[in-house]
């Protein structure tokens, strides 16, 4: 340590506030700029520098400086900034994991609500179908019968069943067009849990 640094440091160690104030005035602004280069947050940088000076004053009797006061202060600020950055990373990871947990917990309720609303709308749309059309649609979609099986049971031609299904699907699409985004969300969430 240079002799001038040694004298300032000995004065600070003995509790002389003018020496400490001189050190503070000399290095406060440059240290704030240095801390800002790490944190990209001027207010946070000032807090770090202020805390470092307070800590320096409080521990002045036990501090051992080998190089220079300037080197010591810059190293202290760098270490404090790195610790702050690590702390921020930990906080961000924590908040990210918490938001994922909340999303996972709220998603089943959201999916259920969407599912129930969609089922209600589908039921209502089915009720608007003409009788034969509705019967063929429910046999195909809910009883999972093939067109030939439906035709056999209802004594109709397969072509009639196909035409009635086409008509049913056209009506259903028109009835449910505003709910297609909900259906897309529900299907994507079911496929990607």
C-alpha cells in the first residue's frame, strides 16, 4: 500500500470521519459507475456502493488491505455486484418455477371450465339439427358406428347417411364457429399436457 493510502487508512481505522468522508467523496461516483456496468441499474448500483462504504466503516478496525484503498474498494464492489447478480438469478428461477406450479395447478380447472362450456354448446348445436340428421350424427359420433352400420339400422342408403352427416357437420360448424378457438386450446392442452 502506498504511503498516502496508508495514512488515510490509519486515520479511518482510528475513527477520523474527515478521512472517511474524503475517501467517500473521491470514490463514490466512480464506484457507482463501475457497479452500474455490472448491474445495469443505477439505483441498485448506488445501494451496493453505499452498503460497501457502510460496511467498510463498520469493519475498519478489522480490515486488512495489502494493495491500495482503490483496489480494495473496486474489488469489494465487484464482489457485491456478482453476489447481487447471483441472488437475482436465484430469485428469477424461483419465481419462474412458482409461476409454472401455479399454471399447472390452475390449468386443470381452466381446462375443465372450457371443456364443460364446449360440451354445453355442442349439445345445444346438436339439438338444432333436423331429426334424421341428429340421429345419424349421434350414431356416428357418439355410438361410433360406421356409415354402413347406420344405413343398415335405419334402412337407408350409405349415400343418404353420408349426405346427412355432411349436412350435420356443416350446421355444427356454423353453430360452433365462435367456439373453434376454445376447441383448439382444449385440444392443444390435451395433446401437450
